[in-house]
């Protein structure tokens, strides 16, 4: 039995990659051990994905054909990251050139990238549609931005509006498979936003959205609740899912912006074992993180992904697939990092260190992999283990510390050792 080890670390301006093959041998090591137990299996992983916003599509439109192919192949080709789904806003969000409603801007910027992504994938991509705000005229504050709530007398109008969006995509041959009821239902933002209580969202789903889906023959859609930070994720499921709404809800979508809260996912799995848990949005925001700290960004996001995987996540959706050198465009200046940035002045496409970490993760934890039990010796490292469809075992190790860390991997009475470099991500494929 051998372990093929791949290590990646760097500062952003450069990165180092190491590969080595290590043989498993009998041993009795007790310290600095990571244990793998394939007989204990958990959730299956459906895959990675990202968001096609107007911002991503606009930047994409400025690239030449070779760069477009490079980007879509990197994300969607089965031989590369193999993304399986995309998330697309319904009307404008902060990562838009300006506020808009309707399909003209979708046709201009979103569909070209979506079509090329599917061509690179060689298959239909699953699409999650997500609204940031209903039309201003249907809201309590009369604006798309600044929160406000959907007026009860327009619940039915909004449900029909969402169905029209789903049908519009499907009529053009795209596989809309998922619907978020509301992006960040608890957030009042300076950009497109709308606030729901759990009770309001339950009423909207049960009495308006689901009946509208039935009328239009769209009940094959997977409906996801919450679509916001994990600290309130459990309450949202608890307060909405009952004997009436259970059949309407496929799962919970969540973000990472308020911290780990991995235990919230445990609560959701324990109370609602049949519901899927998926990250629908996650990114490095420049108002919180140092834009020059590429290594810190890559480590932070990898910690989030591995923690979510270890607590029941079945799919991970990144935010913008592509942004410009500033981390936009964003009509309110809410810039962030993306795995790929395009310098609009130099006309160069660059994969960020975060993107390199994401690529390694996507190539390691592949769709159809099943999580297996794993124990580790220190909080300085994160570890997640998976049995892949081909029978091999994948192990991901994240060294968050600034020092080297030696690890002995134990499996079925055999051991193999490797060195984790400071602030690095390491994957091991065991065959």
C-alpha cells in the first residue's frame, strides 16, 4: 500500500509544490498520528461549484478566446477541477455593474460564460438560482437595497416571478435544479437585500412558492432554506420544517462569514438527517482580510471547507468564478478575492494561491466520494478523509501553524509518515 503525497504552500507571489510516494509499513507509533477508519462512513460528496455573477461574466467578456478556454477548462473540465454546479443570482446583487431586473443583462454577460462552462464540462451543469431582492415596488421600503421585506400582498406575485426565471432558463436548455428562497434572509445590506423571519419564509414557501411550483410542473427542483451564515442555520430548519413543509425542503444552504459554527451543522444533521447541507457562497472579503495576505486567505478558506466537510456538508459552492484585479466590479465597492483574477490593464489571467488550494481540494475530494472517520493529534492541523469512487482513500491535511509538522498516517495496522510544511495544504491518495 502506497501513499502519493502532494504539498502546496506559498505567499501568493510564488508557490512551492512537492510530490512524493511513501510506502506503508507495520509500526507502533503513538505520537503525531492521524488515524483513518474506512469502516465508519458518513455523507457522500456531490461536488464543487461556483457563482456566475454579472461581475464574473463582465470580466469574462473582456478576455480573449485563449484565456476564456483556459478559465473554463480549469474549472469545469473533468480532467481539472471538475465543477459540477453554478449559482446564479436572480436579478442584480452586489457583484453587478448596477441594479437591474429582467433578462437583458443575463443574456449579455451571464449566458456566454454559462454556455462555455458547459462546453468545457461536456455536460449540463446543475444551476442554483438565488434571489437577492424582489422588485422594489413589492417591498416595504420601496428599494432593492437596504433590506426591507416582501409585502404579504405580493407573496404570490414573487412566487410567480421566481417561477418565470426558472422556466426562462429551462426553455433555453439549462438545468435549473436548485432554488434558494432568499439570499441572506437576515441581512440588511447597502446592496440588494430582503429580510424574512423564519415564520415569513415558511408562509411564503408553504402557501405561495410551493403551490406556484406545482402549477408550473417544477416540483422536481431542490429547495434550499436560509442561504446565510451558520450561526442561525439550525434555528431556520427547526422553525420551518414540519410535517407540511418537509417534502418541500431538500436542504439547508449556508455561508461562512460569521465564523466556524461547525457544531451548527451537527445539530442540523442530528435533527434533520435527510436534509442536505451545502455551502452556497464563501469568499475572502477584502474589508475583513488583508488583500496582500494570499497565504492567510488560502488557509482560512481551506479550514472552512474541511470543517464543513467533516460536519456533514455534501457540496461546496464558491462565490465569483472570476473577478478583475481590484476584486470587482461591485457597484457598492464590496470587493473580494476569487480563485482567478483578470488584470484588465495588463490583459492577463492569473490563478491566485486560493485558486491553487481550491484546485487541489477539488481534484482530491471528487464527486461520489464518501467521508470516512479520521482522528488527528493537534488543533494546529485540520484533517479530512474520503473513500473515492475508484476505491482509493483521499486524505487532506492542512497545517495552519508556522512550523513544520510531522504526521504519521495509520491505516489498518500500517503506517506512513510525511512532513507538513508551515501554512501548507497536503493531499495524500492511498492505494
